[in-house]
C-alpha cells in the first residue's frame, strides 16, 4: 500500500503504479479542498483521507484495498490460465485446435493479399489405436505427448504445429512451396520413424500435403489436407500424398 500526501501530487502528473499497488492520498490541511480531492483522483489515487484522522477508519480502508488487490490478482491469474488453456493443447503442449483455426484464418487472408507460398502438412500417428488397445489409454496419451515433443523439436522455428484430433497433427508452413513441403515431410518421416515412442515400438506415420489456393477458407484447406492424408494411408511405402 502506498501513502501519498497532498504535497506530493504537486510534482506528479500521475502516481507510479508500476507495482500495481493502490495509492491512498492523505490530506493534512486544516480545511478540506475540493481541488485537492480532484487532483488526487486525477493522479490515480484509489482513496482519499482527510483530517480528522481516525486510526480504525485508516486500518479499515487499508484492509479493504488490500482485499480488492488480492481479488484482482487472483482474477488475473485465472484469466491468464484460461487464455493459456485456449491457445495450448494440454496433452501435446503444441498449439490448440481452436487457436490454430484462428491462425489459419489470418494466414489465408495474408495469402489472398500477398500470394506467398503457404502449405499445410496433415500427419497422423497410425499405430496409436493398436497401442491404446494393447497398453491402455494412459499409455497411449503418453505416446502422443512424447511424439509431439519430438515432432516439435524436428520442425522449423517458423512452422506452427497443432494437435488437430487424437494423434493427428497439422503443421502450417509459410513461405514454403509444395515441393519444399514434400521434402520436409520426407525428412520428418525418416527422423520420426526411427524414434522409439515406447520400448521396441516406433511410429507408423502418414503425411497429407496441400497448398493454399485463392479464395480458400479454413474448412476447404483442412478437407483437402485430410483427403491427401487418406490417400497417403493407402500406400504401402512412402505414405506421403499431395492434394492440389
């Protein structure tokens, strides 16, 4: 809590609230001045006390502002936590589906304006259902979490990774052509296929690739990428397909 006298505000345009502490202005003048009261609140004071001072009243006001400050900080923590939950997928620690949809909308608008190459890789961990059936859901979730960690470390800093559904992931690649995305997908497949997600078990992966086209919307891009993935799953080897 900060206490400031009326004399202090003469040299202040506004109280320093960097610490986010409430300011109580104390007026020791013999006569009450409306100008002093206005100056206090204009400078950012939370409260104003004038003569005659009463210790019980001062303590009550301090307690009130302290409680309000505590409630405000608690509220901010809750808001920050909710914001984090909205943007981060808690299982994979990658971008959430909801946040990725917003990013895609923005990126589609950017593409329509500047026509820069933008592609999407839709990849799936194919053997997750078998793992869950054998070892249970908890083990399956641990596999997805571990796989996401390795995947995130394998992509470029400029790429955006999101868990879309279950063990399906989407990678948004800006300023990247389809051929470059295909090269990246092949590299990822080689790297990730050699990683043990569980002892003795390596991921079986399929990749669907598509590029943004004029007047696309999020649904169209995703459906095209899903189609590419479904075609990739049909392949015996490679399991990478491009949909245009």
